[in-house]
C-alpha cells in the first residue's frame, strides 16, 4: 500500500467514477484500475461495487475511506511540520493561482510583502499558475498553502479561510468590426445567433456563462474552447466569434482590434485568496496571510 493508491482511492470516492478520478489525477484509467485492484488484493476486500459506469463504496470501503483521509491528512501535516526545520522551505511561500496574476495585480502585494519583510530573511515565492481544478487539487494535497481562485461554485466553503479580493463584472468581447460592437449594451438574447468562444469546460468562467444562458432559457453551444484567456482574445481579433469574459482579463492595449460591450444582465465572478483552515503553515506564510488581509482590503484590486 502506498500514498498514491490512497489518493487514487479518495479521488474515485470524490468523483464517483474511475474515469473522472483518472482525469483529476492525470493518469490513465487503466493505471487507476490496476492500482485500485492491487490495493483491494492487498487488503483482501472489495472497496467498490461496480455497476456499469458507476462505482459505489462497499460497507468496508466506506470505513476504509475514513482511515485513508486521516492518513493523507497526517502525511501532509507531517510534511508541513518538517518544513519549519528546513531553512529554505521555512522561507518559502507556496502559492498557486488560476491564470490571472498579471491581470489582477496580486503580484504587487507579494512584492510589497517581500520588500518590507525582515531584512535578514530571504523570502522565496514558489508561485505558479494553472487551471482551478489543478490549483484546488494541489491545495488539498499540500503542494501549495495559499491559492488565488474564483469562489463561485466553490464546494465545502466551511473548510477554508478566505480573503475576498475582487468582484469582477463580465462583458461581451468581440472584434471592433463586429455588428454588436456599436451597441451601448447587449442582452444574452442578442448573442444567440453569433458563434461563442469560451474558456474550456473545466474553468469556472465557462460554468458561470453557460448557467447564465440556461437561467434565461437560452440554448447556446460553444464554437471554440481554449485553456487561456489570452489565446481566446487572439482568436477573437480575427474571427467573427464573440466571448463573455470578466472585464479585468481583457487588456485592450495588447489586443487593439477588440472591444468590450456591457451586458444588460449583470454577470459577476468573485476572486479570493483561500487557505485550508486546518493546514499548518510555516511562519513566513502565516505572516504573509496576516499582511494580505488589510493589504487586499485597502488596495484597489486589479491595480499594480
């Protein structure tokens, strides 16, 4: 038995299927199945009941899940505790973010913190950007300690500490020559006949937009999906497509052939810094979190 097997097992419990769990853990479904089979063979019990494409925990599987969760948590807590005794790691803030750092100016707060921190301490910022699904996985796995994410549709909010950062308003984004570009505002009904490009289905932005169409009784399909908003805007510069994006993500200086048009229906997204309430943090990360609370509330989000 190893930690990866426990993580795979818990991923299946969370997603309800081997295929979804395999996607979340970035391994093939066949590898996932082999690992779980090996785990069941070692334990001498069936952890799941398999019915067609769905899986369900057996009675003993449900009990095993409690111990698996406890083991992973204790392992992560142990690593964080040991971090405090490693000079380099104890000076490291492990930060994960959805791809909005440059757009929302969070780097300015980080720069201010590192500049004003104790002169004898070399602050190390271990920061990277990826999609929200991966950021959340890394947060729960203990690979990062603080995350900048969209909190719309965030599950299990009671397990997080949260610093609200920005409420972003959605706008229509299109080419300057598009028929909708001259309107003072557009409704979702105005968008029906135009091809829609969005961020990919794993993004919260995709969910927000598609649920908005659904609420207004509009059946809308996407023409193009991409993982990066800047790639999306490059496509919009030369295509007849339209998109709906948070205004802070739209940099018209980089994409001068685009324009934005307000929406009649208010559509927003909340961005926040979060951390797990029960996660042990090293001292420098605790200090940054304490610094961030007043800093983010007294600064203008999105400005440098």
